[in-house]
């Protein structure tokens, strides 16, 4: 446990927040700091063929210790953290033998992690939890996954009696801004299939995710002295408000669950002459996904007909539901499911209300379901991870390697 805690804290102490407004890869220079550390650590534990390219994508190999040929499998995580909340100077708190009550993250700011609001906490009574101090996110998304993969590889190297085929590991930048797989060299990785260690609570096993797109509406207005503005002023702020009011009010993240899709406005800024709205569109169903994009076009055209041609819409697809690519090779899900069950972990097979590198990689020819990394409340100050969940994720990785070799 101490080994996992120390490794995890060494990763989260490095700020690796990505930046959606950057055109470089990685999107922030500070991601290189952790990337170089991971390369050194992979070499130190005995991994082979450790490489990092000019965009900070890391790959390494644990060679097979079998005489027979078995499939090459991979494990992948990302080292950037979300731009939604600061990751500067993360100060983790370690809560041993959690008693099931409130956890004061920051007394001065009265920030409390409470099971009365975050009910999942009650699953981990008696566990050791790592939390924030209420001023930053934690970074378990997805430095917990990296911790688990490296720890599992280290364990296999130290226990050669455990038989396994060739194993590849990969660490990527910029997953949080939808670019984690953009420059991933699937051919060079050379795995028959892989798993992202990027899920949340213990037991999660996912092979469905949202279809995703991002949209930006730009509205150009006309500023005129308000006392003489009749018939002349075009207030871009009010047109933006009109646009938002025409979106379905109940189809937002806070009112949807399961396979229900949504529109999520995450940025808006405006003046009389220029207003901009940024939102994301999500839906598991491809047909409904396309209908959501059509609605944005319809609203834009309607407003332009009413106010004049002042609004423009730009929609970009981000990733698609990997279910289509996983269903033909469902044995890779079954192996992960069997690994969990053999370790006394109840698999929770459900659609991801989000996306992972695995969704894009699956469409690039590398089928890639998602497995729990153990963290909760990602992208904010209430993020936490039970250390026991990370330990069990390590065990799942090792068991998957064993089962693949046996089959």
C-alpha cells in the first residue's frame, strides 16, 4: 500500500493540466515533466523498448515469458489532468481507516467531502482514502491508472513464475481535451487489443461511450448609442440568450443519466458586438446524436432569419461510441470480467457517460475497453481515490495477463 501511495503522490505532485486552446502536442509544456519521469521509471523497473516520441507519447514492452505464441495485449492511461479545475500544487490528504463520516478538506474555506452528498463514499468505509485539500483537483484521472499499470508491470517483472505473453503499455498526453489518441501510433504499439485504465469506481468495465461533438456559436452584433438604437442595434448577448433558451432545458448533464444524451454549455462570453457560446453534445445513440447536431443548425438558421445573418455555427465531431468496434471481439471484455470475478470483484458493466482514449483507439484498429482506476468525483476539488481500489486494479491487470496467456 505504501508503495502505491508514494508512487501515486509522486505523479500528482506534478501539474500536467492540458489546454484546449493550445495547438501544440502536448498542449502544455508542463506535461513533459511527468512524461520524462515516467520514461525513467519504466526503464528503472526493467521494462524494455521504452520510447517517447516528439509529442510525448510513451510506449514500453514487457516481453513474453512463454514459449508458445499468445496475443499481445496493452494497457493505456493518460497523464494530463482536466483544464476544468486547477492542478497546481496538489496537496493530498491521506485518510486512514475512513469512518464513514464527513471529511473536512479545507477548514478555512468550509469545504467538506460528505457521504450525505457523495453517497459512493460509504462503499469505502474502513479503506484508506486519498483526497484533495479542497483547493485543487487530485489527478486520479488518470494518474491512478498510470500508477496501477506501472505497479502491475513491476510486479510481473519481480514474479517471473506468473506466465504471460507480450505486454505493451502506453501513456498519452491531452486525453482530457479529446486529443489523447490523435497521434497514437497503433501500428507501432502492435497489440491485438488493449485496455484503458481510466474508469471510476471499483468494478467498472465499459465498452460503450458517448458519441461526442463540440460546438461553437459566434454571434456578431452592432453597437449603437442606446438612446438612438431603435432599428439599428443588434445585441449579440441577447441573441446568445435566445439561442440558449431554445435548447431543451431538461437535456443537460444534471438532469440526465444512463444512456440519456445532453447538451452542455461550458463557456459563454459576450459584448454587444460579439458573443460566443461553447457547448458539447453527447449521446450514446448515433441517430439521436445526429439529431442533436441538426437541432443546433436549425436554431442558428432560425435566429439568422429573425435577426439577420449574424450567427455562425461550427460543429466538430470528437469521438464515437466504441461499442460497434468491441462487439465483434467480445472475448476481450469477457477476459476482463473473468479477471475481476476471480478476484472477488463484482463487474459493473455500464455505458460511460464520457469518453476515453479507448473510444478513438477502437476506431483506429485497436479494440480498447475501459477498466476502473478507482477514483471518484473527477475534475474537481471533491476528487478522491481509495488506495484499496488501486491495489485491486493492479491485481486485475496481472490477472488479465495470466488469463490471456492461459487461453
